[in-house]
C-alpha cells in the first residue's frame, strides 16, 4: 500500500531511530488517512558521502528525504496533514531542523498497484479488500492489529486408545515468545 522510502545523507541513523521513524510514518499515515497500519511499509537507504547534490553541488548538511508512494484519492488537506505530522516527528527523532527534512508524496492510482498478488483497493475499500484476500496471502504483518510478534505454531498428532480402537487427534499450540501463555488446541480428525 503506501511505501515510504527514507534516504539520509550526511548522518547515520541508529536502529532505534529507524524503528522510531518507521513507527512515526506508520502512525501518521494511519491517523491522517484512516488506512490500516499494516498497509504502510518503510524502507531506509543511506546516500554515501559525495553522492547527494543540491543545486549542482555536493550537500554536506545532514538531511532526511522521504519519498512516499500513496494511493490516489485523498484530499490535499489530508496529504498536507500527513506530511506535517511526519515532518515534525522525524525532525525530533533525528534531532535536525525541519528545514533538513524533505517530504514528497506521489499519488498512484490503486489500479496501478499490486500487493499480495492483487490490485489494491481505492481508499476506503480496504476492509472489503482484506476480507476477500485468499487466506494464504491475507496481510498478517506484526503491526496488524497491534500484534508485536508473528505466532509460531507447533503441530502435533497423537492417538488416544479407547475400547473401540485408536482415535486420532491433531492440533497445534501457539509457541510464540509473546507475553500470552501458549494455547493448546486439539481437534478430532475424521
């Protein structure tokens, strides 16, 4: 869905700063557009020294450049509120002036974007689009529904012996390293 490419020049971001920027962009996109959080993806790159030019000359000032590819169909007011929120938060996270954070949003029609093997919905139709996703390709990223880790499931099969013969049972339990206790789930096989 929205893809934000964050390029930095003449500064180095720590893993914590990258995480904070990714969260700030995701939160801003969600708050200003109403699109689900799992739609946003953020990529980082760094321009090597001498590879960033402004006005035909090598730029030596620290700079953050954000290029956002977003679905067409939102008002200028929504897009400017989105950009303003990102600007303020990124400048604070990196500890640079707002003048050194440049943000560009580029509209792309949903009909010209494919993710999860499907054309994207127009803004506002995300819930229906997700509901119609085939189960194997349905978006299930860590930040979907504010889940912080992807579940890990352990599958098992056991046989219970009864007077009428063995009855196979199969199931799985969630062995994720999250704060919830693993759940054991069983179901009788036919």
